[in-house]
């Protein structure tokens, strides 16, 4: 396919084939077609990338913050220029509709622009001294080369978030994107290099995840680790980093509760929620995934969501009529089907959906389930798919208790016109980000991350650049 080429590694300023024995495949989830087969990184490739990253850190960190900012802003402009091609590549390898791919490329450009400006504001401080002959001040300096790991669901945007923050701070980066979605991320790296980021300041490794992560984290070159992905892998990354005393940022999975109060308009709540619920076929870490609706609004909410779900047009993301693409893999189809089957076995009522979509791709119909018991797996495990499990509640205390019943807390949503209820949901529901009467959560300017088992640290916003800086105190007599 002319619009999809064979992915390559970017190591020490050169695009080249990997030298590893393992072969990796990129599959179009809309039809099961293998788009490309490429060789994984070899341990020698990883070593060369680490050596280059050390050199790149010396070169990149020596530039002024203004110069680094200019490079990131130019890269953002290049991203926008190349959005049609990169968006098509992203749709081919990930499955989301072209409109969503275009939106992701734009979000990535905005991430680079945000951090281009934040990098110019990494201020130190002058500290009032307790002695008349001594002066104290602090310096904010880049922490060093960074290992960054990004997932397949938003590969370009999440890579831009990590690259933008690290590069703006003056760090070099070794980026390991998901092996399923490498080409659009490669386009992002090309934009950075062509915008003037020194070749060795960015390395791109495509390979077997465990092999690449263990080698990078163990290397004394790497001084900071950033990972977005599952809780299971996040625990492994944290353990590896802890062995080598490397600071980590972990943005892990959640199971975002939605509370629809008695005073909320259930139809308006549904219209707001569908803006994100079916985006990327529900494969979003901050996706609303447990729905608790006041009993007085329950039937109207269920009926409205089912109406939207039935009207959803599944298909190849390249088709302009498609409103929801496929899941990422056959494994994801099996996983969501198992959750639906378990919920029904536990007594949940299937309102609509509940079956794979037509064709050869990895489709699963948007599914609404009512009267879902709290012990059903779908209420306990992050579904990561187009599933809407709904349960009624009678009091706000009950709803908040249900929302807080799991050891995760990445995102949460509430719908109410009552100021007291809004305050309680915002302050009492345990989540790193809470959206009230909206679904707007993760923006370049808003810090994002989880509490409890949903992660460590924050990305984006004023706080997003902090993990890539170290503070030094200078005392002068």
C-alpha cells in the first residue's frame, strides 16, 4: 500500500532497519490485512541509541530555551502540514476514523506548542538569605536522557506529550512506541528532526517491549522513565526503575465512573458522553466506563444511549460515513465479548449490541447493558471497548461509594445542576481528573494522571515539565 511504508528505527541520526531476529507485524484492524512486517531492534541497536542519546543530551541541553522552543514550534507546524498523510497512516494501523486521526495529529501539534512555551518558563528562584553575606538561588536543569514508552490507542498524541515535555526541558529522548502503531509516530519524529532538533536528541526504537524496556531502564545513561499503558506493565516498569533508582511517571489504566444525578437532564448527559464514549471504539484510558444513574432518570438515560449506539455506523476508518472504527485486535474483541457474556450471566439486561460487527475486521457493536450488578466483571475490570454498563442508584452517598469501590482513579464524570452535588462529586470521588457536565479532561494545559493504582505523577499542564527537570541549590558567600 503506497501510503503505508515499512517502519524503521531512527538511531544516531539515521533511519534504518532493525537488526533483531524477531519480526513484528502491523495489521489493519479494519480488515485484518498485514500492512507491513519489520525487524525488531537488536541489543546492539539499543546500545547505539543509548550512546547517541547521551551525546544528544549534551548538544540539546546546551541550546537556549528560546532555541529549543523555536524547534518545537516548527515541528508543530510540520505536523499540521503533513496531517493528511499521517492521519491516513494512523487510521490504517490503528483503525480510528480519519476525522479522529486528524484530531489526534492536531492535539499532538498543540502538545508541542504548549511545551515550547513552558520550556521558556523553567525559572529558578532567589531565596532570601538568613545571613547578610550569603546568597541562595536555585537552577532548574534538565534531568538527563529519558526513556519514554507509549501505547497504541493514541500513539501520536501521547508520544508528542512525552517528547514535547522532555525536549522542552532540555532532555534527550529514546522513544519506544507500541509495535502495532509505529509509522505515524515515525512521522512525528521526522517532523522534530526536520525542525532542527539535533539528530541524537531523539531516538526511535521499535522492538519487543520487554527487551527494549529492560535494556533502557537498566542503562546508566537513562535518568528518567515515562510510561503510559496498563497497570500490569506499569508495575513491571516501576519495579525495574526502582532497582536502578530512576524516577518514573506512570499513566495507567482506570475504570472511570459516571454519576448522573436526579436533577440532571439524562438526554443532555448522553449527548455529552457520546462525544468520548465511542471515540476510538472506547479504547481510551479516561473513557467513561461505569454508569451510575439516579433511579428517576434511569430508563430515559438507558433508552437515549441505546438509541445513539444503534445509530452508530461501524466500518473502515477511511470511509467518511464511518462513525466508529474497529477495536485494535482480535484479542480486544474476545476480551469485550467475555465481559458482556459475564454481565448477562450475572443478570444484566442486554439493551442493544452484544455481538461482533460484520466483515473481516475486529469490530464489536456498541453495547448497552442495564441493571448490571456491581460484582459483574464489567464493573470491576476496565472494558477498553464500546461498552455501556448502567446501574441505578438512590442516593448520592450510594453513587459516590460505588464510584470509589475500585482501587483505581484516573478519571470520573458527574452530571448535575446542583452546586452541592457538584462539589461532592468533584472533591469526594477519587480520581486524578473529574469532569462535571462535560467530557473535556486531557488538554495540553491541564495536568493529567491518576491516583491509587492508576499511576504516579502528572503529564501536561504546568506540572507536565516538572518530572524532566532537577532543581539545584547554589549558595554563594
